[in-house]
């Protein structure tokens, strides 16, 4: 278990001169749950958790809703809203078809969302039945303050005549540049929206697979997480949360 730590902060990471990582957590939260429950497994990667049942991945509309029964059965025990859990399961299922060698588990996707935004519930934000997070979650301005990178939104700055600093977006805290490259529409509405948990979860899973390669290995999983956020403390928080979910515990 790790102690709870909450607070708004953000950092960004640069690799080979190109911004590739998602902004850091809006919420850095402890993981582990309480009570007489199964112990949280050690090691990497965290377990895959309850298997995602087969669904029609290309069904019209919000395909993730087919996982409602699966998610409802686990929601209370895990402390994850059913809508969010549907999104994580759907993201893992899509990646299992498109990149089966990756092996990203819904528990890993859920662990990131827990650390980044408490599954879309950071501050006054709430997760709707359609997966939309409202009001939108935004990180602190990346203005070069101590411990924070300086990233200027050039287009916005040109319009107002002064620096406008980038903020991380949504329940998975994507940087705008990263979202432009990796963001996808997962709920069938024709829009890739970082403030929708379906879109954000699948986009995060895609990014992890590209970054880590084979996430069923310790090396691949850690590489993926450290590309997402180059912080060992962050990696360990996500691991603890994902491992808790893998055995049916809250994080």
C-alpha cells in the first residue's frame, strides 16, 4: 500500500527531442484498499484481473456498453464507476484484437486512470453515463514553475499576444500534442475527445502498446509506464493500483 497523496501538479517528458509522454497526474493517490481482502501481489507486470467477456467490438454506437453486466458485477468491489470499467475493458479488448502481442490489461488502464483523475472524479468533475467527464479536468499550466516543464501553446499565444501555456487534458491527462497524434474515437460518435473516458482509455492503451511493446513482460510494462510518465514513483503507484484491481480490491 502507499499513502494517499493528492494535489494538482503536472510534468511533461521529452524523449529524443520529441514530446511523447502524457502529462503527469492531476491526482497522485494512494492505492491498496482496506479490510480482510486478498493480498496485493508484488512484482511486474500487475495481473490481468477478471477476463473481459467476448463482445462485438465494432457494434454501432458505444460498443463498451456491452460490458455493462461484467462491469456492474465488479464496480462496487473495485470502487470504479461501471461506465469507467466498461471503457477500460473495451480498450483492453480492442488492443487484444489489433495488437495481441501487446497484452495490455484493463487493470493497467484502470490504474492509470485512478492515479491521474480518480476515474474522472477529480475535484468537482463527475463521469456521466455516456463517458463524458464534466466539468473537464485540466492540469496546471505548464509554465516552467518549479517542478513543471514550460510548454507554450504557440497558436493560442499568437492570438492573444502573450504566452498561453499548455495544460494536460481529461481523465488520462493527455498533453494536447500527444492527443493529436494518438487520440481516437472509441464510442462511435465521430469525435476523438480527451474528456470522454471511452476515447481516452483506448487512446492510452494504444499509446502504452506502442511505447512498451509486450506489456506481459516486466521490461515491457515498465518501459510503457515510464514513457507515459518518466517517474518511478508514478510507475509504482500505477502498479499498486492495477495489482489491487487484479485481485478484486479497491485502490
